[in-house]
């Protein structure tokens, strides 16, 4: 049996060291990617949950407006409930997107101007419903873009 030479032993050591360094680099890169992917998925999940809640609250606000205007039902169409829903919609928009936040701010501004006229004025009702639809459209577009 041949005795390995010093040069061959040094070559093997260098090869092992290169393999160990490459394994370490790939391990760290894999960890970094996995962590980034987890954060990205969590962010998308938060946006999804806030968006679905937003859509529910928008539908509820729209029902409130219609009950107030068309049904003359101040219990189901309570302006106080409307204020709470508008505030919640505005808060949820922070978690979704800046364009949705702008749309929800527009809804809040329109609600502030028109809430007292919804009961008697169809134009006021239409303005509020139009702003509700704008926020819905913005929320749907954000949901479509998630992956």
C-alpha cells in the first residue's frame, strides 16, 4: 500500500475546506431566502385578512346607507353605526395599501359631508355609495395582485 504524500493530503484538505465553505454559504443563503419568503407570505396574509374584513364592512356600510335612505329604518340605518363602520374601514385601509387608504379617506370625507342628508337626499346617498364602490374596487385590485 502506497503512503499518501504530503501534497495529496494538502489537496484533500483544501478540497474539504472548499466543500465546507460552499455548504455553509448555501446553508446561509437558504436560511435568508426562507426567512424572506416567510415574511412575504405573512405580509400577504395580513393584507388578505384586512381586505376581506374591509369588503365585509363596506357591504355593511352600504346596507346601512340603503336602510337609512330607502327603508327609512333608523335602526338598521343608524348614522352612529355608519360612523363606526367608516372609522373601521379607514383603519383597515392602513393594512392594505396606500391607494386604498386614500380611497378610504375620500369615503370618510364624503361621509362627513353627506351623512346627515342621506335620509332625504338621493344625491347624498349616491355620493356615499360611489365612494364605497371606489374603496371596494381598490381593495379587489390589491387582492388580485397578491401572490
